[in-house]
């Protein structure tokens, strides 16, 4: 028996009392978070976003990613049916003290944002040597 998993875009939720300044849908990008020995890697699916349309901010402990997407309709054409929702992307993460905030790196390729969050020295796994002397 095969398991079927349907992926759908989720609208990003706003905090109470917050309004958007751009009149477009905003989606929460799906992410994978992978922990490695020296860093944490976050991969966010943001179709239509490139290095010029993504904005990443870090304010105190909040890391916010925002991707702006413009709908692409060729000149002298009109949209008849749209089965794929087009809009911006936004997601916020709370970082712990285990992240080295000064060395966070970000790249984007083919609509996938990759954030590398290096671990602070105090959070890295350390190997304890064992000797035969007591």
C-alpha cells in the first residue's frame, strides 16, 4: 500500500493587529531542517524567488525570511485558469543561543532557499578522549 502525501501551500498567519502593506497572498514556505555536527541547515521551498527578491532579517532572536514573487503573465495574454496560487512567502523562526548569529549564510537556487546556521562553540558536540589510566 502506498502512502499519498498531498502538498498544498498554506497561507501565512498574521499576528493580531498586524496588517500587510502589499496587496497579495502570502504563503508559509515548507521547510526541511537538518542538524549536522557544526551547523543547522534550513531548506525552504519558495518557487519564483531568487537572490534579488528574498529578504532575510535577524532581530534579537527572530529570524524572518520573506520572498517577493511577481505573477508572470506574458505580454498580450490573459490568465484564463490558475490552479497554482502565486504570492509572496514569509516565515519566522526563533533562534536559541546555540546559533552563531555572526556567521549565518544564505543562498538561493531554483526557488529553494538554503540557510546555514552555524552552531556556537558552546553548542558543538565535543569528543571526550578516554584513557586506560584511572
